[in-house]
């Protein structure tokens, strides 16, 4: 089976982080599906998905560090990319949506 | 020890289920979104969900190859989302 022989300092925080990450990502995407307007829908993925991605990436970092018996920090790169680029994408999309809704209102 | 390993396995299973549902929700919004910005936002959420489920697959199979694939997906997905948002904003991606 897959995760046999992982030490206890990986499995306990890993379980908590995986539960939190899965639920946060689910709530973020549910907000994307259910909220009424675009400007409300913006909040779900940009907060829930980023936090859930952080949780799951830390859990993956713990598992691969325990598997290779040395600290593995590759997942920090992914966290850094997401933490840098998610606000940039959100701001650009928000500005585009604002401009497009103004253009619709003007016509 | 082995009890905690079983609990960890079921936590991975639970997180995979949550991510599959989240990807399904993002896909419904992608197909149904009333305007273009909704679809771009849904695509942004969708590639993050795919990247995370690939990481969980790597944790399940005790392999470290999946991390590099996830890094590439994060990199190209962010470039694609910024390009689409810029196109919606200005009508061109790279301005002369």
C-alpha cells in the first residue's frame, strides 16, 4: 500500500492539513458555483483555493521529506508561484470585468 | 503506528474526493458562465484543482516526480490566466 511506514510526525499534521485543504478548496469552488454576481464570485477561488493549496502543499512537503530522509523544499516554489500570481490575476480580471460592465452599461 | 497510516490514507482519499468535486464545480461554472470573465475565473480555479489532485496522486504513490509536473502546471496556468485577463482588458495580449 502507499503510505506505509511514515513516521508519526508526518501522519498527524499531514492528516489535519489534508482535511483542511480539501474542505477549503471545496468551499472555494462551491462559492465560485453558487454566488450570484461576478464580483462576489471572485472571492471564492482567490481566497479558498489559495489557502487550500497552501495546506496541501505543506502536507506534500512533509511526506516527501519523510520519504527521502532529508528536507525537501521544492513545494515551496509552487507555493511562492501561487502566492505571487494569484493576486495579480485577480486584480487584472477584476479590472477587466469592471471595464466590461461599464462598457455594457454605457451602451 | 499502522492505525495512523490508515487514517492518513483515508485523509488522502477524502482530499482527492473534495478536489474532484471542486473541479466539477469549476467545470460547471466554466460551461455555464454568463460572461467571459466568469469563464476565465473558472479556468483559473480549475487548473489549481488539477495541480493539487496531481500532488495528492504523488503522495499516494510515494513518488516525487509529480511535484515537478505540478510546478510546470502552476507556472503555465498562471501565464495563461494573466494573458486571458490582459486580453479581456485591452483586446490584445502583447501591445505594440
